[in-house]
């Protein structure tokens, strides 16, 4: 019988006592246990055993409702035969005490009469709820039944409660007159057996969850299994979904009802303590699910009960719980210990008591009215703050409390939100800030919170927080606060496709801030960055500055002058050396804090174009440091673009493809249309030979509806690169020329943003139109010589050499190779080597060509540039070299270095550890791993052990 699991000892005891009573020696047997441990079921089974032995069974069940009825239990036992108990005394004037003794004597004679007819089994359930008169008679009967064939069996609730219970039935009785048996909680093995009997196919983790939620209590476990059985549609297999953490997922809801019944039996004070503990535990768990502690207290968790050691944390937990429940701390400490022994709580290594399962905790809370729960969360927040708990824990409780109407509440919520942003959990930050808006605060403070919240909501969805930012702009406050709100709102509008509305708003605000030129300059910088006519606006500023009546440089502001340097760079009006000299001087000038992100961010862009990659990286970090972690700012995504562009410039394809923005399509946090991350991802996929993936990414965007922006222009270039690699030079040429047309319309004559002339010239050569290719190549070289960096000049010389051909073309490609050897590591040198090798082949110098092309193959291999390696190998074959026999995919395709590094990674070593052990740069390790992933056809480090079988002893790895 399921309900009597692990109750065999009790049944045997009762059977023995029944035989003893039948022999004429009665006794009282007291079955004690906590609520839900099966006292009633055991008593019922024992009564059935007694009836089977020809004993006469008398039954009674006590309830709190019947405890006020005199002789209620006795009437249940004897029925109409006990009606005399309500008759008045036979002799007028008899006192109450004397009359009670008379009735007790009559009851005893009635019991003797019953016993004379058959042995009696008197079963009284929940005697702790019996009326006083019945309880007194049972105690007296226990003293006298030793000479009668009467077995008295009563059950009594025995559980540690906050309010000390009254005396038990056995108090005052000699141990010789009573046998006491205490029902223990279900063992883990018994509970597991019950779960498996209900759901034979349940997974081990699911079984363990059910055992924990059952808390060793048969009542709770059976109620839970009944609820879960309603999910079962196959007839006997447990649902495989994880056990829910909330009772809302259970049907028909027997489990939370059982928990509520358990709490009701424990009394109001105990119920308040149980629910206060649940509130204290749930505040952090509900606010930040990712950091919910494990049941044993060893998992990742916040310090939600502060203290220097487990004992101090436990003392804090007891104190706060007692304060919340208005209970005696000593009784709370005892209750925690008792409930842990019963299995409803677990004590972790940190000293804190927690509910055995989140579902049990939620069931405890489910019967509490919302107002009381919110009040408890407020008390918890106040007490935890006084105790020095982490700010996020306090904020977690405030999130579930009603308005506190004190300044500290807003401070806590805003600080907690900032922490969540720093660790990459913006949704938790949004929850804290939304709760902060429920508190009363001054308009300036409210505007600040609205800016932070609106910016975070816009980061999730472009137009999500515009209403918040609009409210912030309309609130009264200082000019600087207004500009912060304006910057955030304008950025949000632009990213949601409302750029014209953003510009109109900024221009209107400029007039109102005419007396604050430093703020006007900031607004103008924002407008320039997001304007569809960006270069037109900068051109006007450039001509105004250059003219005889132009503004003095200091009136333009450092950030604005930095944007002019950027314009001059794209327009082919300045060399990289002069541009770097200017930006280095400008970043050292004092600048308004609101303008610093524009200053450092634009400097990073120019430095990246000038191939000063390390300096650009430092400027990106410096710019990001100046950004408010909340503030929606036009420079934020530009800086992220620069980061991915830097990785692409180094041919770090792994880093490019690891950017989380690289694989999504459609509208995102940076606004509608493709981003630079998409552009570089397409190019990286092409270069690593993954054309199908690149095609899927390109097909995710409809460039006909994308905004006419720099990002769209660059994506056109990337799509052209894909088409060229796929063997469609005509389609590629269309994309490259359209990219060039759009850039030229913005006076971006030098192709630092996307080298469209080089790519278009290559397509025209492939289409048999060398004259047109030559014209593009000559123009590219003219502009490249103005900018004068090895990468730009080498690229231009390479394509000019290809277009020129012959000995002169060979000289040009040779010069390109020489220049690019001094530039940053990238694919440009490989392309130049291939072009030089091709011309050497054409001129019959095949021996020199093989050396050049082999170098191209080796460099492409190190970079993981599959496309370029394939081209170089084909040219080697054309030039008479034997085709490489080594496979290009699978474990056999790995070079010695790749196999060695991949093997160490498969053993669990980090990139830093591998680099240190092999005396390599970390970037070299990453490059080799990227190449290994590609050859093995895997995407994750965890796949290496299975994808990298042990090489046979007689098959040495190829050398690098």
C-alpha cells in the first residue's frame, strides 16, 4: 500500500498490541508524527487488521471545529449509547465536578460492557484536537484498560511549531501504560520508489526533483504525483519536462493545497515564519534566476544573507525571518532545525536554510495574500540593507514590494541595475529600473532613471524605450541633463528608422541652448553622425573653417574637428600621417565629458583606416570607458563596428564570426539593415570557404528597403565579394559599382570604407574588359598615394599590376608584395603574392612563381583563408607543380601545429595555457584553432575530443 511506505514496523507493533489486548491486557498506543506523515492512513490500516482479528472497532476523528463540543469524541465512539452524557444530574444541586465524575464512571461501565461482548480496538485520530472532556476521559481510560481486552490507539500531531503546543495525551501517564511510536519522514529510497512506481520511465533528474519537492512527506509527495499524473497522456511514463518551479504549472493543484493544509495545521505563527523564510529566499531568486542557489547551497548564489562565516549568515537569516514574522528568534532557530530534519528544508555549506525545492517554496507562498507578501519583501529589503547585503539582493526584494517612498529605495534599485548591466544582464537591470519608477522622486532624478531605462529598452528593441526617453526630455531639469536625454532619444529614433525626426529635434534644441556653445557642439556632433547627409554637413563645416571668415577651431570643438578630419580622410584630402598627427593632438585637448565619446570614437575610426590597429584598439577602449553604461549613444555601435573591423584587418576570422551580431539578420539593436558585423561576417565566411553560410546571411537582408547608410554601402561590397567568389563577376561588378556610386555621392572618394575600385577592377578583368579595369586601378593608386599606408598602396599596386600585365605589371605586383610585408598581418599580402605568382607563370618564370605561390599557400593556411589558398594551389598546378596530395578536410588535413594545439585544447587547456606551453602568441593559437575547426567541420571546443581521433603511430602528422 503506497500510503504506508516504510510503516511496516508500526503495523507489526500494533498487531502485537492487538493480540495482547485480545488476551485481556489492554494498553494505550500513541502514534505521533508531523503533519502529512501518514498517521491517519496507518490508523486506518491498523483498524482493518483488528477487524480481521474479530475485534470490535470504535472510531473517532478529532477536528479543530469539534474541539469546542463537550464529549464530541466520545459520542463518535459510542453513538446513541452515550446520549446520557447530556442529561442533567439525577439529584438537583449536584456540582459540575461531581456530575463529571458520575458521567465518567458511566462511560467506563459502558466501555466494560462493550468489551464483555468482544475485544475492542478504539481508534482516535488527531487526539490533539479533541475536546477537553473527551481527552480527560481517554487519559483516565488509559490508566485502567490494562485489565480489559481493549486497545486504545490514538494519533497525535508532534511537530515543532513557533507557538509551543499544549501537553500531549501521554503526559502524566506511566510509561508502562502507553507505547509511543513516532513516524519518521520518508527516506530517500522510499520516496524514490514511490516516484518510480508512479512514473516508471522518469529520468533520474526528474525523480530526484520529485523527491526533493516531496520533502520526505507522504502527503506532499502523493499530492505532487497526482498533479503530475494529469500531464501523462501515454499511461505510465513521467513527463520529461523539468519539474516546474511554480505551482501555476500544476494541475489540478493538489500539491499547493496540501502545503496550505500543512501550514494551517501548524498554526498562524508557524505559517508566518514559513512564508517569511520563503520571501527572504525568493527575493534574489525571482529577481535574477540565473544566480539562484542550488538546493544544497553549494551552487552560484548571491550573498543574500550577509555574514563573515556560515554561523553569522545563519544568525542573520534567523534575525530577519523573526523580524518579518514578528516571532521569537529562539523559536525560529528551533523551527529551522526541526524542518531541516523533517526534510522540508536543506542547510547549505554557507549555513543558510533553504526550501528543499523551489516548487515547495512557491507553494508555501501561494496561500499568502499579495499585500502581506509585498509588506514582507519590504521588511526583508530594509533588514538586509541594514545588514550589509549585496545591493542586488536588496533590490530583488524591492522589486516585489510596494512603494517605499524613501530616497534609499531608488538609490538601491539604480545601483543594482548598473551592476546587472556590467555583468551582461540588461533584462534584470530593466526590471529594477521599472520598479524604481514606482517610487516618488524629483523630476531631475526621474529623468535620469527614464534615460537609463529607455536606453536599455531600446537596446533590446530599437523603438522599445522611445516613450521613456520622450518623457525624460519633457521633464524639467538642467541643460546638461536635457542634452543627455536628447542624445539618447535622438539615437533611439535614428535606430528605429526615424532619423529625420531625430535631426529635427536636435536642430530645435540647438536654438534653445544658444547660450551653451559646448552643449550645442555636442548636439551638432550627434546630428552629423546620424544624418543621411553626413558628409554634406561635414563638407559645409570644412569649407566654413577653410574660408576667410571661417570659425576659429576652438569654437568648433575637438569632437567636431575630429569629424572634419574623418571627412578629409574619406574625401582624399589628407594623408594618413597628417590625419594621425591631428587626431593625436585633438585627443589630448580638454573636452566636455559629453563630447568625449565622439572624440575618442572618431579617432579610433581614423586610426584603424591608417592601419594603426593597436592605437585604434586603445582608443576604442577609452571611448567605451567614457560612455554611460546605460546611455543610448550614437557612438556605442560605431565602436563595436570598429572592434570587428580591427579583427577583420588582422584576418582574425574567428573573432569576426564570434561577434554575437554577426549571425542575426533583420532589424536589431543598432537599427534597421545590416551592420558592420554582418559585412565582415560575410567576407570572413567567403574567405574561409563557407559560401553557403555567407549566402544565407546575405539573403536575410533586403537591401532595397535598407537605409542608405555607410553600413548598407559596405554590405553591398560584401555581397559583391560573395558573388565574385561564387563565379558571378557580372553580378559582383554591379554591387561594387553601386557601392562606389553611393560613396562618391557622399564625396567619399577614397575607398577606406570599402575598396570597391579594386574589387570592380578585378571583376572587369574577369569579364575581359582590361581598359576599364586599368582606369579604376589608376584612380585607386592616385588616391592611395595621398593616404599613403602600406595596405592601401599595396592593394592599389597589386590590382594595377594585374590590369597592366607584362613585365611592368610584374614590377607593380612585386612592389605591392614588398610594401605589404611591412603592413599589418592580413590577406592583402596573400592576394599580392598570388597576383605576382600568376604574372610570373604568364611570363614563363615558373620556378620563381612556384616559390611565390607556395608562400601564398602557407600564409593563407596560417590565416585560415581557404579561398585564397585554393586559388594559390590551382596556380601552382597550372605552373607545373604537383597538386598537393594532402586532404583539405578531416583530421588528416591538420598541420602539425594545428594537431598539437587542437589536441591540447581537447584536453581542456585554455588558449592562454596553450600559448604559454608552446611559447606562442595567443592570437597564433586562436588562428590555428580556427583553421582546425574548419577542417574538422566543428563549431565548438567541446566537439574536439570526438572530432580529433588519435593518429595511428605509423602516420606522423604533416609538418606546418
